[in-house]
């Protein structure tokens, strides 16, 4: 089963989480773009703040703004501190 299918089906295992957090930011952005909004939110919940910051740097400005707008201020600060 492909990683994006596992995310959509919520079948992520601990090894998958570690793999996601080691992916290159561009690859995370491609994966993020392939998912619907609900699955994007799930993906974000699996990532460390550092991985989220890396992902953010590869999104287009509109998606990046939406990415941040949906978070609490403290979470935004944690991500932007990287």
C-alpha cells in the first residue's frame, strides 16, 4: 500500500511516521498536494514542527497561508521558529 493510501485510510504505523519525518520537504509537499483537506490535516498531525516548517517552505503562498490560518497561535509560533 502506498503512503498516500495509508494516510487516506488512517493506517499509518510508527515506522511510517518516522519515514514521513525524514522525507525531503519537496516530497512532503508533493504528498500533501495529493491529499484532500481532511487527509492533509491528518498528515500534519503526524509531522514534527520542523517537518511542518520544511513543508511550509515548499507550498505556494496561498496554500502556506491557509496552512497557518488553520492553526492555533502557539502552534504557528512553534512551526515558524524553525
